[in-house]
């Protein structure tokens, strides 16, 4: 059974930031993780005091990866959830997206 090659975290982050730039969506890396195998967390601040954070989850039954909501609501509470995740995983990458309409492009092909 052939396995599909995995992208490094650094490569994925650079590609994601480039896609966001092309869509005129501001984004910043607020924490750099392990370049090869670090997990990635994406926070979207809607610039009205609200935010949502996603992390990738692995479905053991299907083998698929999907973005799932880690936290949402008041931006300060979402930031606290991210801080807790950073405490559990020192290799974690955190990307912050600023989008009034909540666009992150995470649902697009190649980003799941």
C-alpha cells in the first residue's frame, strides 16, 4: 500500500501564507514550530473582538485529515486556548489570519 508523501510543516505554512497573500488576506506566523513535523494551528481574528482557532485532526477510521474548531468566541478566550496548546506542544506553529468575514481558505483543495 503506497502512502502519500507528507509535506513539512514549514513548507505547508509558506504555501498557505502565499495563498492568503494572493487572496489579499493578512496573515502572520505568531509562533514558529518544528520545521519538519510541527502541528499547525490557525487563528482567525474577525477584528470585532471575536476569533476562531482551528487545528488539524486525524480521523483514525478513514485516515482523512480535517480542520476542526479548537476554540471560538471572545478573542481573549481563544488566545488563552492557544496559549494552553503551546504549553502542550512546543513544536506547534500558530498562524494568525485577520479577516472581517472569517475567510481562512482552509476549506480549499490542498489545505486539508
